């Protein structure tokens, strides 16, 4: 396994060096375009300075996309086509200096817009990837008991940065809301919710404006709307163990772990039918109906915590010092592998670890510390043949 990893790293290194040369060339071309625009702007004879300024701004927006696209390229033919279009545009803009007015502005503008659209479409294919590295943590705040949960909504708009805070793993129904991370740090609470039921564990999730949590002393999942203050749905998770039958290693009624990723809403738990090993179920976010389930061979009681990224479950081997991501299970391929991705358990006891797809970060409750971990994903650009 180590030999395979070494070979993979060597291949990745060679590809990175090659890609870096491409990036340098592209950067040179883009700088050349900017210089040509400056020459046009300085030419008092032209009446189209404003139009070409708009084009320059569009090209400036494209500049940061080119290196990212190059870095993760898997389709050399596609990249070559993009480069050719950039070269063609560069040639056209060079000719404008000598023969202003010979080219139709609208046609040129449409070509730039078309290139921009295609590049952004390609960028969208980088939304998912495989976990490669965890860095941090960044300590956001020290508060509460040893156990709890804090989170933001991965489907919220960029301007909506509300934080929700749920202290302790049982005997509590109070959810505290803050308008931003800054308010959370300063303690400027904006609203308090009194849930109709006590929760169990610390493995709750806020998704698309609603809180999903495990009702105390049951395997019932509750969907609670922050906007209306009402329960929108509740459903029993069939055969799921609860009340410390199949918790994570630290206990705390952590039998049922609710989580969300780029694909949707998930429940991770264990059943007698699967011999106490982890079961992954994808849930309908409206009805809480189980859409599909996968049975793994990893004992839930041996797991420290777990989280989903792009339809793959990542399981840590401990909640204490020396923890690492030890096991992963892909729901896409229904296969597993053992991994070795360490992370710094700075405060020695993790009782909540959840991935947020919007922030590309792991939210953790580490012994009364609310912390963030950054994740590095290896992206694979999807082709038209991918399903």
C-alpha cells in the first residue's frame, strides 16, 4: 500500500510540474492580452474604449480560472481547445491595434462570453472530490460543556452566515442562533429556539433552513423548521440502534449521526441485522424516507466520529489523541478502503465532527472548544461518459 502511494505521489508530482509549465504559459498570454488592452485604451483615435474595457474585465475574471482548470485537467484535448481559443482571441486583439474597426465588437464579445461559460461549466465539475488531507484546527471559541454541536447551513446563501449552537448530548431542548461567526464568538445571540423534544447525541445537522435531530430515547428523526418553529416531519429509522446501543466510542447517545454533503441528507447508524456495523442511508429531506441504504463492515462502536463528503463516508478510528481517518466507504461504488489521513486532535476529545460543503470545512466540538478543520480534496473532472 505504501509503495502504491509512493508511485501515485510521484505521478502526481510529475503531472503537477507539467501543469505548472502550462499555467506559466497561460499567464504570459493573459498578461499579453492586458498589455494590448492598455495600448488600445491609450489610442485617442478609438471610440470604443468603453467596450474594450468591458472585454478586459471579462478576461481578468477568466485569469484565475485558467490555472485551476490546468491544475486538475484530465482531458488534454479539452484544455488544448481552450488554449487555442485564447490564442485566437489574442490574435484578433493584436490586429485591432493595426486595423481598428475591422472586427465586429459584438462578435468578439460573444466569443469571450462563450469561453467564460464553458470554463465555468468545467469548474462546476470540480465540486466533488476525494479527501486527501485535513489541516488545522482553527479554534473559533471556547464554550459550553465537553460535548455539543455547532453548525451552519451548507445550502444558505453567501450572505446568510447564521450559526446554531446546541450544548450537551442530552437533557436539552434549547438551540441558540447567531447571525454570524463574529456574533457567535462575541456571544451576541440573535434568537433562541425551544424544541418540542429533547435531542440525543451531538450529531445534528442544519440543512436548507431546517434542523434534523434524533429524538431522545428513540430512533425517530425530527425535521424542525427554524422559520415556522414547527416540526415538519418525523420518522422512525427502522432497526437503528439508539440510546447507547451502537454509539461512537465516546458514547453520549451518539447512535444516529445525521449529516449532509454535496449530494444530500444522510443518516449513519448501526443495526442488529448488520451485526452492529455501520449502515449508511440516504434520506429524503422532506419526508425523511430512506431512499437507499448501504451496509458496511465497520463496527460503529469502534468509530470515533464520521462524516460524508461527495457520497463517501469517512470514519475516524478514535475520538482521542492520535485520531485519523482510518476507513472510507463509497456509496457510488459500494466499496471500501482503509486510509491513513491524520488530523490534529488538539483538545483530546472530539464529540462532534461534521463536513460543511459550502465552507469546504469540518466543524468540530473538541472538549468544549468549537473548532474548524480545512480539508483538501483531490478533484476528478467528470467527462461526458460519467454517469
